[in-house]
């Protein structure tokens, strides 16, 4: 396990958000529009804008499903690592940081008991160093 692997869920979640924005953009474009009357002659062509848009939406949804599957795989790997940690607080800090994606202040607030953002950050990095994670 490396630091990059521990941060993979965060990165994948950001990628999912990017693809969801693209999906929303495509879905907004797919709203039915009225026929545009320009007075110009109508020329038949092979272009199927609605069909092309439907394909783009389906492809984007497939990409999102694929990334979600990768998130689940990474989640299982990280949970296996966390399960091997003997210190309860370190387990909680690493879970909240790597799986839940919380920042240091949110983790400190979640732990309560007077923990500060700097304290939980220190717990996190000391534990990674102890486990030889670089």
C-alpha cells in the first residue's frame, strides 16, 4: 500500500463528479427543442443528432459505472489495510481520511475529545511511517 493508493478513492470521486457534470450537460442538451424555421430549404442528411446524443449519454453513464466499480475495489483494499491496524484512533483517522474523504478539520471534529486538525494529521502520517508507507 502506498500513499497514492490510499488517496485513490478521493481522486476517483473527483473524476466521478467531473463525469456527472458532463452527463448533466448532455442531458440538458437532450431536452426537446422546437423546430427551427429559417426559410432555408431542408436538406436531408445522415446526421442523427438525437441518436448521437443518446449514445454520448449512454457512454458517459458507462464510464461513471466503471469508475464506481473501481472505487469499490479500492475501498476493499483500503479497508483490508485499516483492519490490520491495532490502534483504534489511527484506524478511525485513516478511515475518515481515505474512505470518507474528510479533511483534517472534519476528522478532528468527528473524533472530538479535544483532537485538533494538526493532531489527527500527525496521527495519520506517523501511522503511515510506522507501516512503511511512502
